[in-house]
């Protein structure tokens, strides 16, 4: 989720969400796609405490702070598996799943990187392309797209992303 997505989410559900606001609860970002109230100890808290004021002022504060809230959240939180998979499948729709796979020892046309809360398709012309996530196939058998989709849906792609960022979130 990026800042425009967060603001769109607030526009779509902010008034209803704030009508249910409880000062004892924190605002959580669940699966990188929806906001709910929950325990302050939850892993996905994006706003621990809202400022006091009427609901319109609080909603405007959230929108004004959106860039900082999203950036701060993703500095310390990896994408959820559902959020990662949803964004990667959208990239597969744009470029084709095959564009993210290569035979062992070769590089694909694109690799996956996460910038903040957004998965991006890094092209082969990029200096960081070789460090991105992609399916390295020991041998190609049949159509590549189903193999790439299996790599994603099995959690292997997500685990590769986490492994590449383990120090970022756990050190």
C-alpha cells in the first residue's frame, strides 16, 4: 500500500471507521488493504493513538499525515503475504508471469522489489534487478506461467522477499 492507496482507503471507509473509534484501541492495517480497530499490541498497528477532535478533523489529520504514517509503517513492517501476493499478481497481469522467471544461472526480464509498501517490477536495465526476487527454474517443463503462479501462491516468492529483507525487519 502506498500513500495514494491509504488516502483512497480513508476516503472510502474513513467516516464509517471513525464512527466506531475507541480511544482504547489502535488503528490497524490488515493485509495491507483494510483499516480496523484493534489491540495496540497487534503487529499491524499503523496509528497507535488518534488525536482528539471531531471526526472530520481526525480524518483530515490522517490524510495530512498519510505519507509519514505509511513510510513509518513500512520501515518496520514487511508486507503481509496476502498484500504481497495481491500486488505481484497485478504485476503478472501487466507483464506476464513468465517475465519473472529464468533458467538457473540466467536473469529474467523483471524481478520483484518492494519499495515501502509497494511491489515493483524491476527491469533488467536496472542496477538492482539482479538482487530482486524471481523464480529460478532448474529445468523448464511445459508452460512457465503456471510454475510462476505456483511459486507465488505456495509462499515461496513471499519467503524469498522476507529472506532478502530479514535484517531490515528483524535486526
